[in-house]
C-alpha cells in the first residue's frame, strides 16, 4: 500500500496549497445567515474525500496557464456541486455515515437535509457564476442535469438491466460527467484555447471519470462488508448490475437469468451470496480492472498535445492512481 | 370579483402570447432523457399558477427595450426556479394538492420528488445561463441562496417570533427576492442601462413582492378552510406569526404571551380558534392590507423614471392587482 500512498502524495504535491484554498472557499459559502446551517456545511465539508475533482481542475489550470484566481473559484464550485449531490444521495439512500463521519441526515430531519442540499447547490452555482464565464456556467448547469437525470433513470429504469450501454450511460452520468466538467472548464478560463484543446481536456476528464467509477464498482465486490453494515456487492443486491457482474454474466447466462427475471429483489439470500462469491472468484474482477486500465491509458494519451511539466505529470499520475489504488 | 378578473386580463394582455412561449420553454426542459421525469415535469408545469413572476420580467423587458429573445429565456428561468422551490416545499410540508392538482409528492416517493426538484433547479440554471449574462447568473444563484436560506431560518428560528424584522426578512427571502430577480434581471439584458435604472427596477420588484406576500398572509386569515383541510390561519397554528397577527398583538399583549411562551404548539385548540376569530374580527386585517397598499404605491412610484406606454401601465396595474385581488 505504501507505493499507492506515495503516488497520492505525488499528484497532490503541485497543488497542495491550492486544495487548502479551495476548501477555504467552500467553507466561506456558509455565509453567517444561520448558525445551524453554517455548522451543517462545516460538518459536510469536514467529511470530504480526497478532493480528486478540484485537483483535476487545479492541475489542468496550471498545465494550460489559466487564471489561477478563477481556477480556484471553479475548483471550489466543482467540489461543492459534488458535495451537494452527496447530501441528497445520503438522504435518499438512508446512509448514516460517509467516510466514517455521520451524514447530515443522520442528525437532521429530512426537511432540513433537503434544504441544506438545495442551499449548497445555490452556493455552488454562485461560485460557478463567479468564474465570470458563461461557458463554465452553462457546462455547470448541464452537468447538474446529467448527474440528477442519471439518478432518476437509475431509480426508474436501470434495476436489473444487464445492458452494457445502460452501465456506461449510468457511470457517465454519475461520475464521468463531473470529471469532464472539472477537466474542461479551466480551458474556458484561458483565452487562447482551441476547440481541439478543449476536446482533449474533455477526453481526459471523461476517461479518468469512467475509470474511477469502474474501479469503485470493483471495490464493491472485492472489499469486505464495512463497519456500518453495508454488505459486499451492495449494488448487485439492490438489482444494479455493474461491470464485474457484466463480465461474469457473459459466461454464466443461467445466473443472469436468475437475477434479471426477478429484477434482483426475489433472489434468495443464499443464492445471492453464492453468486457474489462466484463473481469474486472469477476472472471478471481482473477483466473489469483491465477495462478501467484502458480508460486510464486513453486519459494519459489525451494529454499528448500539452507541454510537459509538473502539472501534466501529476495528471498522468492521477490517471494511473485511479486504477492502481487497489491493486 | 368581476373587476378583479378584468384587471388580471388587463395586465396580462400585452404579454399574453409571450407567457405561452415561456410555458413552452419551461416544458422543453423535460428533455426526453426519462419518460417518468418528463411526465412529472409536465404535471408540475400544468399545475402552475398565474405566472406573475415571468409576467413581471416580460413587461419590464418590453418597457425598457431589452432583447425579447433573451427576456423570454430569463422569464422561463425565473418561473422554473420558483417551480423547483415549490416541489421541495410541498414535499417538506406534506402538501398533497397545489391549486387543485395533486402534488408530485402525493404520487411519487420522497426520493423521486427530491431528485425531480433538483433536476428542475438544474434546468432553471441552464436557462439562466442561456441568457448569456453573468450578471443574471450571479443574481439567479444569489436569489436561490436567499430563498432556501430563508426557509432554513424559518425552520430553525422563526417559530414563535413576534419580531417585525423577522417577519420582513422572512417574506423578503420567501417572495420579494424572487420578484426582485424577475424585475431587475431584464435590465442586465439591455446594454444601455444605468445603475439608477437598475435600482428602480429592483425597487419595483421588492415592493411588489413584499405586498404580494403580505396579501397572501391576509388571505391565510380571511379565507375559509380549503378542501384539503388546510385550516384557517395555518401559519399561526404552526407558530409562525404574520402581519395581521403582528398588528393584533400590538394591542393584545396577553394573547401574544400565550402564543410565544408556548412557541405556538401548546396553545389549546379552543384558545387558538378564539384567538384567530379575534384577529379576523379586529382592525388588524385592514391595517395589514393598508401596509401592503403602501408597498404597492411605492412600487408604482419606482416606475416614474421610465417612459409611459402599455407595458409600464400594465406594471402599474399588476402592482394594484396584487393588493386589490381580495378587496
């Protein structure tokens, strides 16, 4: 694990101080209007993750020489948008912990949690508008539509689907769309950027984001049940078929029939446990990781057109870290 | 009531076709990604109200010669933002009907209702960005913060408060801030506008919005219990003290003590019914209406600096209608 830790430090190093400033700008959105709300926002930001998305924005901004001030604001907008979606997600899923910290809905009423999520959306939109770029603002709004539209589709349509297209669409909406925003938006904060450059940045965000979610979906199978009792292969137990299961079902049509014919819900506990063990022990895990690896490689290649330097190297390290973090 | 109906028609007349186009643009935000979501958005827009806010934007835009195309987009953004807040409000309040139509939460799960509200926020933000004005976008985000921040304050702090400042702050956040957005934003879509002109438009929106909410708060006392069982003076029963009650309590300190000492909740049903009858029969209703009238008059005066014409006259009619609709 040590080498993974080093890799993390490596790609954060060029922007470490800036990530701290991004967090400061996020916290500043608790604007003193209401002490309870301020405390809630502080709690939510304190339980934040690795800040991978704003790191992408900061590194891209550095690589292409975009205005540092505006990139900081953009990075805070991106991470705050991501944070707002988590507040409503945790409420909907009834999750009581996130990264070991109590979620807002574990402590507040559903009503207060809904409104706090809305408030954070509003403040993220304000930060996006503060970048002073209509292009950023339009992409920001489009990304929010994509993320939320994807969640609604997942709620109504995706359960029990073993379509690869459904899977790719779902992880694009859930994760890759936000990475695209993080990667391409700094391009709009630099006057001299060509469409080809913007396409390349978008491609980097897309490929890294897809790889990121694929590896998360592998984690769901390979990690053990966590301390709050979320079981192994929680997605599959909920009827949601992710990449490792898709590979496994290619050679096990009878197990696919069992899952899809029941829409995931009526599969008995014993049958489901047997199926999950079979997937864990099959080559499907490795196949899924190799597919994620291919996405990461394409992400790296998308950077070819940009000048070498510490930020570009860090973006390459970040793409590799996304798939190597559990190997 | 007939004269009120005529007044309504009068101020809508100059923009009637444009209001239809605004509704078309709102409906177009159901983008075909998901049929359930599209149906929900259609339902919500079909149960829409009088479209007073977009009418303000359209009339101001016409009066000052702002780009009609961009004003239409702005008006759709304003009304869709208002609509999104209602989706979450109805869920939080558990309301099953709005304007005689079933609410979304009456038919869908809380989870689906939360996400649909989020999606409508996203589409409203997209329309705001489509106006191509960073000023509009910043004001849009600020207004959303104000509206949601006000709801959070109301949830945590306002119950049982008999402070006039609390009341004004609350109705500003709840209603007047959105009217300000509707009135001033068209100014940003016109190149030749001075700060003084923008201030005057903002003033019109503020005064009309405050009057609008004050009259709604009078309605809460003067109308009878509605068909879904929402009782007369529902706000006061929930511990929320509005303008008619504020006037009444000025001369009835003992009743105020009864309400504030119990935070509204522990007042017995009989005592509360007696109090509400006393407020209805007192001069407080008329005092509240007269205060609303003063706001409407200031709204009309804010238009003095603009050239006479059909749109300006319609804005004057609209301000008067807001307070005359129940007299």
